[in-house]
C-alpha cells in the first residue's frame, strides 16, 4: 500500500508541477457567467484561455454559438489539455465540428442553470419563454441533456441544482414515444458532481461603512419575475404601514421590461428609496457595506452570488428555506435567517430592522462562514477537477 501511494504520488508530480492549458468556453459571457469565468482565470494555477460571445440573444447562443465558437477554436493555434464550458454551449455540435483536434480532449460542462427546471412565469407575456406564450421550449432542455452525455464530467453549482435536474430528467425523457433512454439518467448521475461558484470577494473590500440612521434594506438581484419582487415589496409596504423606520436600495440588473411592481414601489416608498437601478461597482460596494439587511423572495436560485456578496459585507440575510439558500447558510443560523412563507418573512424582517445590533453581530459571524466561497479558496478545487480530467 505504501508503494502504491508513492507510485501514484510520483506519477502525479509532473501534472501537479506543470500548468495545464485549459480553454474556457463562455457563449453567453455576461453577468454571473462572466464573473465566474474571469474569476477562475485570475485565480487558477493553470493557464486558462477564454473563448466567448457577448451576453445577448441567449436562444441563438444555444443554437448557433457552437458553430461560431468551433470556427474560432479551429482558427487559433492553441490545442488545450482540457475544455471547460458553460451550459449555454451545445457541446455535441461543438465537438462534432472540432473532432480532428478534440476527439481525445476531456471536457467539463459547468451548469450555471438549465433549461428544464428554470421556472416559467405565470404571465405568458413576460420571462424567457414569452414568445412561446408561456410554454417551455424543450429543445433547449434537450441541448443541455445531450451536452451532459457528451461531456466527461458535469459540474453543478449547488446540490439543489443537481438534485432538481436529476428529479426532472426522467419525466422529461418519458415525453418521447420510444427509445427514451431512461438508463441515461444514471449515466448523467455518475458523471455529475457539485462545485460551487467562486466569488471574487477581494473586489468588495473597503472596510465596513458606518450605518445610516435608519436601517437600510438592500435588493441586489435581477429585476425579473423569477426573483418574485412582489412578495418583497408587499412585506416592505406592511412594515412601512406599521411605521417602522427603514430605507431601501434597489440594485440589480434589468434585462427587459421591469415588473410593474417596481413602479408601484417607487410611488409608495417614496423618500425611503435612496437608490434605484443598476449600481456602478464603487457605489455598489458602498451600498453592500452600508446595508443592514438583504432579502430574497426568489422563486428561483440555483446558487446566489449576490446574496453571498451581501453576506460577506456583513449584511444580515433573510432568505427562503428552499432552493440553494440552505446550502449557503450554516445550519445553526437557519432558524433566524430562513423563512418558510410570507408569514415567516415578516417577523424576521421586522426583527432585523428593530434589533440592528443583534442582527449586525450575526451578520459578522456569517461573513466569516461564507468566506470559503471566495476564489482564494475555491480555485484549488477547480484546479483539482481540471487535473483529474487530464490525468484520465
């Protein structure tokens, strides 16, 4: 056994000491996808080259992105040891078009999201599937599924994401009349693992800002239906009617027509609002450190980068007891931070606004707890995955 150990160690030393040449393919290179890719490139010990397309026309990226990226891949001289790509790539098409050079190149597929369990809006006129009148276009789910079969390893950003995909996949395959390949569910399961997103907490450093006279509530998520802003604002309206003092900062990106509840919130909250709209990096950083509370009412969250950013900056989190959030918050804090429904949200938010020092103490403890998601820690886990793939 000792011989085997040292034999394996000696075998791995050249790989551990040499840099791996990796191509990271990001067909929808914006937002969290871009932050993840560039964070890995900055912190990894290996050489990572980005191959990207702009973050627009997401459906066309899943259809045609593989063709464009395959052409660009073939045009460059680099022949990587390993390929890491996001879920927006049709891996099967990409590999088919590059097979003279990628037939033996291991490929890892990173699932930021998927097109099978991403929730649809109850309103057919909003959300990603509005052109299908609220119906899910299963072609994109099949692209994800076939890409998983073609990849050597499938990486999910949370256990919730992995579990929800594997739960939905058999039902998806049973829709087809024959040869529905149900055994492939186990194939996908065997090659799947959880690897959380790394977060560049270093860009948020500035030291804790002084708190405002009134507690500040932060919304730093996308202005879209899947984040359920109506529930968030209804809670604020209730507490405002109770006369509880607080201010609100509405950050986050907006990719289309904003939900109508935002206009109502601006009218009803009035002077309580100290910021409305996308915040530039310096101002966003200041708001994170100034805020007392961050709230999520999301219907959907496969990971939660914005929540982790707020927690790292000592902002007290109030989150649903579902989705990926129980993974982000240590279990001993679940009772205080996680709620089951609106009846559980209100008392937690009321408590955090009225007991600022107690909430601030817990926020400081949680900041230490989530620091492990920083790239300075997570990069080693990614490096190990890439090395293991090359060693196969």
